[in-house]
C-alpha cells in the first residue's frame, strides 16, 4: 500500500482512518513507532459484505501537539497467516506554534 500524508494545524483535532476487507481479519489497530496506541483513541466498526468483513478503524487525536507528528501505521491482523498482519502508513505533519 502507498503511504499518505496529512497536514494539521497545532491544537486542532484530526482523525486517521484505515479500512480493510477480507475473510480472515481478526483485528485492526493503529501504531506509532511500532507501539500500539490506546484503543480508547480508536473506533473500530465491522460490517459484512460479499468479500467478507470490512473493518474500519478511525484513530482520533484531540488537540494535536508538535510531538505527535510523524508516521502512524495501521496494522490489519489476519488469522492463519505466516506473518500475521499487513499494514499501511500515514505521515502526520503538524504545523504552527504551540
């Protein structure tokens, strides 16, 4: 998957969303610096369709600060896979002064 970028002004709220569809998905979670982010900041929804389940995970960051800039990774975990997950990345750029 291709990396994306998002630009936000300091002190604003931002949401990062990833979506995955498949028949063997067990979880979708956001990470930063290879560490899982709090599930309290994430809203996960699931729905059934012809291709399996569609999972949507929205990471909500409130009152964003400069130190929160950087790469965020959304991992999609699958059952019965050798590596266990695949992922996509979003670079968050925070501009302005605190």
